[in-house]
């Protein structure tokens, strides 16, 4: 009898553990679903902006270079980088294939802004800054207008013609005590 019970016990154990032994073989074929799906970050490009003065070609140090990128119509954000002593600002987080608006602000120069398509793994941009120009008007010819005021802090324009000064007061009306007039024949004390 014990052999019969043993064989039935072994048969029941085999049936109970069959799914456990079969599950790893089946799991190899099916994809595993675990939480969120991992999405690799986009490929980025190396963007370098060189900022120089147009009239002499010397680099502009500490100019603010603002990068504002969009990819497929979606804003990716913006970032401001200052130029080094060589006039260069470098950034490595712009996604490849995006459109980036580069804006350069330097003290004493007109603000520069332009859009670029970053399609390669690296992009070099050269910006020549000019002095501020006069305000543009649609009613007059604006070609080659120079600034009428110099860059930097300006004093308000004051009239150059002197205003009329008040008449000086006579010394007789001053508050000093008057001495009696001296006569030539009077003895002096």
C-alpha cells in the first residue's frame, strides 16, 4: 500500500510543480511589462557661438547668449550662457534637428537675434555685433543711419543757452554797518 501512496504522491507533486517549471520557458518568449517605458534622451548637438565687434573683429567678453530651442513645434526651453574672454559661448544640450533662436546682448551694442536649424552634430555660429542704430521708421529712408546718441549712460539733454542771471545787489544795501564819511579836515581819533 505504501508504494501506491508514494506513486500517487509523486504524481500529484509533478502536476503541482509543472506550471512552475513551464513558466520560465514561456517567459522567455513574451516581452516583460515593467512600469513606464524607457525612452532614450534625444541626440544632442554641440553649438558654439563666437561674438566679435564688427568694426575691428575683437572678441566681446561677457556678452549674454540666449538659446531658445524648439523641436517639432514643441518648446524645449531656453538657456543663457556668457561668453568667455575669446568671445565664445558653447552649449551641448540642443537636440539635433531642432530650430534654435540665438539672441546676443552686449553692453554698448545693438541686440542680435537670428534663428538657425541645428541639423548636424556640431554647429558654429559667428556673430559680428554693431553699434546701436537710429530708430527705424517706415516713413523715411533708413539706409545707413548712424546713432545720434552714443551708447552707455547718457545725461539728459539740457539747453546750451544761458538763462538771464539776476542783477547783482549793490553793496550799500548789505547788512554791514556803515561808517560816517570822513572829511579831510576832521581830526582822526
